[in-house]
């Protein structure tokens, strides 16, 4: 996006809730207009944008994602495109979420998980027609289902010695096999969706 914006082919605007992230992003993409704002109340007129992208945001509102989606629809022009990613809800991701909560001692609200059907209905109820949905990013789920394997696989085998070196290498191989063998739709942590404003 930064290169397209710099070449004059794309006008971009980005918003973040936290200002340290804005400072970091501005150093990488100085040509993009960045501002600190709440995605549930954007400082833009209706029908401003042709594309709206939100990666891993709407699931973190404890009151639900509807307000954010309604605001995204408001600032999108008719037939504008929405690109979002949200956590995928399957029985495996549910088990992984419970394990994560127990392991990290996190008892407060963190995020919602969405099945494909739930996400499709949520988009429809807020003025969007879902065009495509795909699961991705299964490493997070697998990491919480098999924590010892993934901890071992995350170590450098060069820093290990003897039997531990063999364990690290075997863990890396097993992790790759699991990442490829288990269907993405079953254990993917996230799902990406493309929808059009109607």
C-alpha cells in the first residue's frame, strides 16, 4: 500500500487506537495519512472509501462487533470492499482458547470467535454481502493444543546438544507435519473475509 500510495495510484488513510503504533507505522509509511481514532466513530463523511481493511480488530470489542461494522459500512461507498480477519470458531480453536486462558491466567474478556456461518450472518446484518471466506493461521491453535511440542520446536537446534538437539529437530519436523496434515478449516486460528457493501 505504501508503494502504491507513494506512486499516486492509491490514496490511503490508516487509523489506530494506540499512538505508539501510529508513530511506528508513520516511520515505515510516511506518505500515508495516519490518525488516532476509534473505529466505532470514524472522523470521515459517509461514502468516503472504496476499500476498508481491518485485520484482527472487531473481535476485541466486548459489546460486540456490530457498531464497528456499521461504521465501516457508513464510510464505505456503495459496492466498496471490506477485507477483515477474525478468529475462527471450531471445536479445536475453542479447546486452544481454554488452554491459553488457563496457561496465561487470563480471566477477563479477550476476544470473540466466529464460525463461518456466524461471520457471514454478521456481515449480512450490517450491510455487507460476503464474497469469500478462507481459514488461515493454524500455528496459534496448534501452539496451545501442543504447547511442549511447539516450545521445543521454537528452540534453536544449534544451541542444543546431544539428545536435546535430536528432540528439537524432531519437534520441528513434527510441527511441520501437523501444520500441513491437519485441515486448515478445522484448526485455523483466523479466517479472512472479503465482502461488498450493499
